[in-house]
């Protein structure tokens, strides 16, 4: 792979944004953002779809070590348990995500504490109209490529409720710096770990992961979907050993990718060893990806960066432009048309009713 090939298949320059992830993260965290102090919170809901939803997964993991109940909503409906002691955090990088806008409106009507993040759009309009706290960050290239800007800006904004120290956040950026030197498009050599992962994937990937690294694994699945346009399976390692492993008893073109943590639980490490032993005994090729050391945020964001870039390189290897998402655009366009049809039908019904009353 060379730069001319990358530019040929990535004309919109997604890789150029990824070449800057570390500096984008640092700039966002060091920008003039004030922390918002939310008091008397016993439940936090993170709402968002796609790339925005991945941010909620990360925050859910960070908050897992607290007594605060955390929910992640990827859809239209808030949990029934929300009340005035609930903080609802909505993220729509585009600002126009239908599901997230519905959650934002519901949270406001239920008198929850609310803060929204977007690049503008309908989200900002709604927040301005209803005097809801709103954090505006720019979108670069696409929502999925903009993750470090939003994640680190939100880490600063929500710092009063997060059990993570500034030194840990700076550590995660420092590790991103080091990884950026290895995976960026100016290093297309064999020592590029993202390239190594991309060239090691064949067939349909099935991603195995431990519970604590779920946000990185789920993000990798989504990135392979959107960037490489591939079908992907996702399995938590312990659960897989109770059911999914049986599917390997028949021939398949599925390829295992094992995402392992440096500090996985002892029982999880045992599961990894048994699973790899099974694969070797049955001549099943697999690929291992290891997290870095450090705090949870450091592990997650560095895995996400590495695996996101691997999905871009894989797209280019397959001769696919990683940027377009025509299928998602199709769904959104159909939803818009359907909404207009519903509105027009209601207008017709109102006109018919008015005409009857006039008679």
C-alpha cells in the first residue's frame, strides 16, 4: 500500500483526519470549556446513535466504578426510571439525529437534568429555544472521524461527575501521540500495527472481547461496517464459550479477531488460553489485538484509534472508499419522506374534518 493508493480510494481524506487524532484530542481537552456542575444525580443516561453512541459506551465504562446508575440509549425511548435526579446526556454530532432528538425532547418534558452536545442543527435549535445546556463542537469529515473532539470536550464538560483524574486523561492523549506515529499514513511499513491488522483479516470477522473492552469492540464492528462495508459478528468471550463456540464445529469463512486486555481478569485470561488452544487444535486462523497498559480510558481510546484506522486500511485494501454511507443515507431519506407523508396525511384529515364541521 502506498499514498497514491490511499488517495485514490479515500478521495474525501478520512485518513488525514485520523492522522491528527492525538492533536485533535489534545486541542479539544485544552480548549476553553467550562465544567458543568450537576448536583444530586443518581442516574445518568447517555443517548446517541452510531459514532455518537460509541461515546456513550465509553462514558458508561468510565462510570462503572461509581455508585451512579448508568444507562446507554441507542433508540427513541428513555428508561421508565428517569426523574428529576436523572442527568440525560444526548450526543448527536450532526445535530439532526431523529432518535436522539426524540430522547432530548422526552428528557426535557420529564424534567430531567439535560445537557446536549452537537455541531449545531436541530439539537442546538431545540436547546436554545428551551434554555437547555448545549456544548457545540465541530464535526470533521464525519461523525465517526470526529470522536476525539467530542470525547475529550465532553470529558472536560462532565468532569464533575466522572471518576477520572486529569492525569489519566493526559495519559490517554500521550499514548495516542505514540500510537499516531505508528499508524498514520506516512508510515506504510510493516511496523504499522493498523496495517498489520488490516492485512491479517480475511473472510467475515468475528470479534471476541472481554466485558471491560466492550466499547472498543463494538466501535470496531461499526467501523468495519461503515468503512470497509463488511458483515461482522461480535461476541463477549465468556458468553461465547457457553454457546457460540459450537458454531466452529462446521467449516466456515468466518475469522476470529481476539481483542485482549493487558489486565484482563484471571478467569478471562484462562478463557483466552482455552479458546486459542481450541482454534489451534482445529486449524482455525485467528488474529490477536492487545490493549495498551494504563487506565481504562487509555486502553479504550487507543484500541478504538488502532482498530478504526485498521478498518480504513482494510477498506483501501479491498478497493472501497471508506467515506460514503449510501445505505444509511437511503434509510434517512426514506424516514424523511415517510415523515412528510404522515404530516400531509394529518393535514388532509384536518381539512376533511374542518369541511365536515362547516357543513
